[in-house]
């Protein structure tokens, strides 16, 4: 659904038809100022009687200039409405309401004075209520209501013909044609159409079939009450009906086709073919979304992301997510909206809009709720980002929550058969645990940095070491970093180059404060510390990583998951380092035991002892040729991480490979 | 908004069930649904302008409509004035008749066309035809002609001059 696009489409179709109607009124001398009536008709309409009772029609007859005012008003008001929309980008409720009433009033007058027969114009009045609303929801609700009315026009016409007996009268169409074309038939009747009418009148059985076909065509609109999937077909039927009406009945009913816009736009109306709409749910690890979004935009016609405001604001370091992924719709969770409500809304939206794919980048702590929703939404193709393989398969029964989560996991293992992970080794592990399931490696983001050979190094600037991630003793060994820098800075030999250390994560914990205090004690002209408290904005985060000379991830290779399952970095869980690395071509220090696949390897500098760490540091700082060559090697290796190299994995993940094969 | 729409649809269906009465914007789409009998005769207004008979084939559909509609309206108005206008006409629903009676009792003047309409109509129609045809109309003659369908064609039963101006 694209609100702006749909609004523009509606405005274009609506007012193109609106002015076409009035252009033909003018050409046929039907404008009130052209007709200049001196009497009014009584029709079987209570509203018209009410209007007559006000005395307005009689007053207008006595004051013919008022007909011109009515014409001018009905022709100019839309320009005001449109002018306001173009200037402000939204509708004016006051003008919208005025326009609706004016149009209704004009149609009533036209029917009172020259029998306009308002039936095909009712939708013009009803759809004009769309101009009353400033909200997207209101817009689509009205559009949807008008769609039902458009369907109702045809279906009720069919019902009338059945219930009033027209359909069961064998001579019906013949007699209708006779009465309707009587003035045409009294003449020479030498035109083709006149001869056809005479033929049909003379063959009642044959013409009855035309009537029956018309009823069938009208009745077919009933399907629109149950599904939107046939809207395009129904639009075609509406055109067919109008053409047939013109040829057989000589009734130019084209004005009703404006209502066809409700079949063209609106929720789910331009539903993409199966497999071309995906929803992504991500509320915890937004830093892993970029590659997925790039791939989704390349493979799906519609991409909708459900995420938290914090995630939205930090999804893209450079520019807003809406600018970076212009074809993606972002649905942001309000602060007072509980996760479960947000998830419920996502499933409702997906069902209503007919999305075929759902990717869960996280399961939050709502495993059972997700399991239930997925179990009942059997048609969705679901894929999942697995962050911790052991945790995903661990079953616990110590508490009620453990039990429900364990039950949920069993359901999820059966229901979700497509998985993505941030390292190939983790995908391999998952496939061992879930034989037959799809498990692919797709990185967090694609590599887009310039060749380091193109940049000019700044001389004499400090060597910048960045330790990314929150200061968490469970995941990283910060003591090791403190110990190293203490040793490095208290050596008898003065450091060849000053060091700037960036602790790029929240250090606002007792543990973090202690580490920061220890490092601050080391500050001197040769050592400067930068640290953060609280959430580090993505823009700052990415800038720090991009300008780093060295990343250091003092990982505890074996760690415990949030539910105490043992995990191994690089094997069963991925470190944020793999995402950080792809922001530039910076080498990264990590303890031995942490393994990365081939394409990452040139960037990974492993150490198993303080001596090795010392040696690596010394070489990086002192051997400029080595350092330059190393960055070049990393750049060449990282060139593998482009979107084109992961299309196959993505198609496998989403099942689009099967669609391609079938196609 | 949703409930307004639901309310509208309920009213629409209700008005549809009430058959012959409507209350704009609640209208029927029941055109050509009643079971038609073979008509005994067919009334056609034949309009002759400056001695030339106007033919439907020479006009766009709605332009021809505008030649015919005023005549039909005028005749309806005359019929209404001839008969007791408070009496129901064929096809009127009880609700419509009652509403008309109430209106007439409260605002009798507003629901009546001008008494002089019969006098002014021919001249007005001539002027309107001039605007419609794009040239001044000097003489106008309108005949009411009744035809019967027989042997694959319409046969004239009777013709009566109605308007001469």
C-alpha cells in the first residue's frame, strides 16, 4: 500500500472523470445555465422532495442567474480542493465536506430539472468523502467502502432483475428494446444498429440470452465481496458491461467506470503475484538488517518492516532508512504498544494485504505467540534469522516460561524450515540439528568501501583502536585489553605512535565503569581514551568503525546465551564483529579459536598470548608498508560481499528458487 | 468511519427493500428489472423544427435525450395538474405519497410548478432547442405519435399535434 501514490491515482482518476462528465454536460447543453429550466419534475425521491420543499428550486427558476452560479461553483470547487492538496500535501476537510455537499446538491437539482438520473454519479458523491479525511486509515476505509458500493451497484442490479421477474420473462429483452428504442425505430431504420435492434426484437429468445448474459455479468461482481484477488477481472467486466450497454441499449454509462478506481487502488488491490511481498519483523538486532533489506528490495515488489523506533533511527548510519530503502515501508512500534500487540498487528496486516512471505529477524521473548500465529497462518512462507543455534534447540523445563518456550521451539522447528545466519559455519551447525531444513549464510550488510589505495593516509595522527560492543563481561574479555595497554604504555621503549582507544559501546555499568577507570589511569600524550555511556547512535558508531585503524574484539569465544546455553562464537553464534568488519577494510584482532570464513580471513588477526598480541600491535604500528598491503588484501577479499553473490542464498531462503524453476 | 459505512450500507439495503421509493444518495439500480408486457402502443414525441423532423440518429445519445426529456417532463407535469395531484400515481410507494401529502400541507407553494407553465413552455422549449441545435428556431411543431409493433416494424396508429409555436 502506498498512501501517497494511491491518493494521487485517486485524485487523477476522480477529477479526470469528474471534468469529463461536466465537459459532456456542456457539449450536450445539460449544464443548468444552458438548460435554464422553467419547471421541475417530481421524481420518486424523498430527498428531492425535501429540496423542493425548501423552495430553492423554485427560487432558482425565478432567478436564472443562480444556475450560472451553481455551474461555476461545481466546476471551480475542485480546483480549490486540488490547489490545497498540491500546496499542503493533504486534503482540507472543510473543502472536502463542502465539495461533497455541493456535488450532491447539484445532482439533485439536475435530476429535478432535467432528469440526470443520479445512479451512476452516486459514487462521485461517496468517493468525495475521501477528501474529508487526513488519515491514511480513513482514506483506505472509505476507499474500501466505496469499492463495496461499486460492487453493490452491479450485484443489486442483478438481484432486482431476478426478484422482480424480468429474468423469468422470455420476451423481456425484446420488449425492453422495443420500448427503449421506439423513437429510433419509427424512422427509416436503415442504420446497422437499427436493423440489429429490429432483429433482436423479432427474436425474443435470442435477445433473452443477452439479458441473461447481462444479469450473469452483473451477478459476477458478488465475488468481490469475498476476495480482492479478482478485482482486475471485475474491472474488465465493468468495462465490458459499459460497452455492451452502449451497443445494445444506447446508454452511455461510462461515467460509472470512475468507481473502477476502487478496484485498482486500496488495501491489497495491487497485490503482487504470490511470492512478491515480504514482511520483516526486527526489534532487537537492526544492525543486521541492511543486507536483508537490499535483497528484499531486489526480489520483492513490496517490503514492509516492523521495527522499534530506536531500530528505525539507527538502521542506517548515513541518511534515513526511507531514503536508503525507498521501496520499503517501515512500520514503527509506538512506545506504548506492547510487543505482542505489535506482532498481532503485523500478522493482521500481512493477512489483509495478502503477503506471502514473513521473515523473523528475531523472536523477542514471544516464542509461544509466534508459534501460535505461524501455526494458524499456514500459507505464509516463513524464514528466521537464528542468532544462537544451541539456544534455539535447547529445551528447558525448570519454570513455566521454560516449558512454554520449549513447546514453542518444537512447533517453530516444524513450522519454520528456512533460516539465515551470519556465518557459514553456523548455517552448517543448524543443518546438522535440523536435517532437510534450509540454512543459508547472508552477511549483515554488503561491503561498499573504497579501495584503501585510493585514500591518502594522514601522517602523525594517533593509531585508532576501536573495541566495538557494549562493555559486557560475559561476551568480551576487557581485562585482557586493560592488561595489554598497561603493559604497552609502561614499556621502557616509548611507543612509536600515540594510541587512541575507543570503547564503542555502553559502559554505563559497574563493570564498565571499572574498566573505564582503569583505562583512564593510563591516559598520557601517548594514550587517549574515548568512551560512551548509553546507546551509541548508529551514525557515530559507523563513523568510529570506518575511521578505525584496528578493530579489536576481545571475545570470550565460548560464552553463555541469555538462557545459559553454551555458545561458541563463529560456530554456533555470530559476533557483531562480522557486521562491523564490512563497514570498511580495517583489520581486526580476535583471540584464537574464533574462526571466520575465507572471505573474512585476511582481516582477522588472531592471537593466543600476550606476546603474540604485542607482536601484532608492534607490526601494525611500525610497518606501514605491511599495514597498507593488509588493508588492500582485506578490500580485495571483502569485494566478495556484494549483493549479487547472495542472490542464490536469498532465493533459497525465501523459496523463490522454486518459483523460478517452476516459471 | 467504518460504522458510518456500515450504516450507509444498511440504509441502502433498506431503501432497496422499500422498492419504488428512494432518498438520494440511496438509490436503486433496478432499471429494466420489472417484467415487461408487450405494449399495446408506443408513444413517440416527433419534433419538427423549421419544417425538418429531428431524428435520433443525427444526435449524440444525450443530446437526443435533451430533445425528449423536457417534453416528457412537461407532459408529466400536465398530467399531474389534470388529475388530483394528491392522489397516488401508478408506481408511487405509500411512503412517497405520504411524504408528498405532508409536504403539500406544510409548503403547498413550493411543490407546485408555476400555473403559467403551459403558456410559457412552448416558447421556452423553442429557445432551448435553439441553444441545443446551435441556430435560431423559427417554427416548432411537436406531435404525439402512437405506434404499434407488428410484423417486424412499427406501424403508426395515431398522430396528434401537441405543440405549435
